[in-house]
C-alpha cells in the first residue's frame, strides 16, 4: 500500500497554488456569510460594535498589542491547521508521524504545508482535508454564536477562509469512489487517485 505498481493509473485531482489562492476565497465566502448571518440573527450588531470600539477606541499601544497578538495567533493557528491534516492521515496509515507525513514551509507563499507520504483511501484523505476547517473554523464560529463572542467568531471565520483551498479539494474529489487510493500531490494542491487499485 505504500507504493503504486508500474501499471497503476493515476488521475490528477490537483491544481496550482496560485489557482487555489485566487479562487478559494470565493468558495469560503459562502460558509463565512452563513455563519456571520447566524451570529447577527442571534445577537444583532451591538456586540460587534462594542468589540471594535474596545480595540480601535483604545490607545495606540493597545492597538499595536492587539495587532501583534492577532498575528501570533494566526501563525499558531496555521501551524495547528497543518498538524490536524497530518494527525488524521497518521491515524489512517497507522504509521509513525515522521514516516507518514512531512511538515514544511512553502517559502514562496510563506505558508506551512503538510504532505502525506503514504497512500490513503480517498475517504481518509477527504477526512484529513476537511478536519482543520471543521475544528478551527466551523466549531469555534458556532461556539461564538452560542456564547455571543465576536472575537471567537472572527477567529473562526478567518480559519474558514484559510480552509478555502481544502474546500476546493473536496469539491474536486466529489463523486470519486471513497474506496480508491489517494496519493497526496508533492507540489500542487490536491492529490492523485489510483484508479485501478483499491486497499486489500
């Protein structure tokens, strides 16, 4: 299951990083609008105004501190996003983290990424792709709607936006047999599907 055979037929379900960066925000905007609309429907706009005033109505030092904290939080969240991808795929392969996945940074885009080095089923690949957006984006946003916290909502929406490329992959894989094997693409966003092999 680690390697394809010479007769394997690989179908490319990937796209370039540039295309992902350009198109993914348009896909992510749909859940972002729905979650924002749900928050406003429950709490109105007053919590938003209060939260923004607390930051932008304060001193310059407070605004700078908020900006620095925001940047650090987003850096950590980006790393967590990739770790979640990797953790799900490791569980799928049953192999040690270091041998199953590779964590690195795309220095051109200044973004971390996770590469799954093992073959996994399309089903497992989909789950690994979807989980960061669910755990870091959808769930915090829904929690924000329950408790009325605008900043948690903002975090969740940014994480949903960051999962836009993942949504593109899921759309690309729509209708593909879940039992087929997927091989993560080493340089593009998405994967190959091994059409003539299935797991034993």
